[in-house]
């Protein structure tokens, strides 16, 4: 007996009551930490409506638990072609595509009009990087 509870009561408490009580707390904490980006700066909106530009890949690094995540967050540092603008983009990328990244390669990017945000247009297959 744990805390004076029978085994059945302990299982009920552990697998039903505790998750129901903890779920709203966890959801509130995660939502509070999420950035509140205006719609025009979200990756999905940039890919739809952003201005198409080309950019040279200067560097990139994984920002999370790479081995456990099928789409890890990757921080890219890019130089827009024909402009003096360098920009940083953090975006989730399917793990098989990461192996095809090479310093100096040219990527298709969609940017906001003020160049404050951007999104990389990802290919469907690893061999399709430009």
C-alpha cells in the first residue's frame, strides 16, 4: 500500500486523476513560453506569401535533441544573393534533408517585405537541394 491506498486506487490516481490535473498546467506553461508572432512572420504564411529570394548558406546548427526528433529545429545563417543582408532563420527540417546541406549552397527563401523574417523552401527529397 502506497500512502494508505490500495494498488487499484494508486493506479487510478497515477494514470487517471494525476494526468487530468497536470495536463492544463503543462499546456499553460508551454503556451506561455511560445513566441507570439504576428501572422505575416510565421513560416507557413511566409512560404505562401513571402517574397521569393535566393540566399547563400553560410552556416547551420541543430538546436535540439537531433537523435530523437524526426524534424529537428535548425538555425540557419544566410546571405541574401545580390543584397548586403544577412539573416538568421530557425526552422524545422526533416532529418534526411540535413545531410544534403553544404556551406555555400544556394537556397530558395521566402522573406517578409521588411526582411525581418524568412522561411526556407524545403525540397521534397534529399537530392533536390539546388
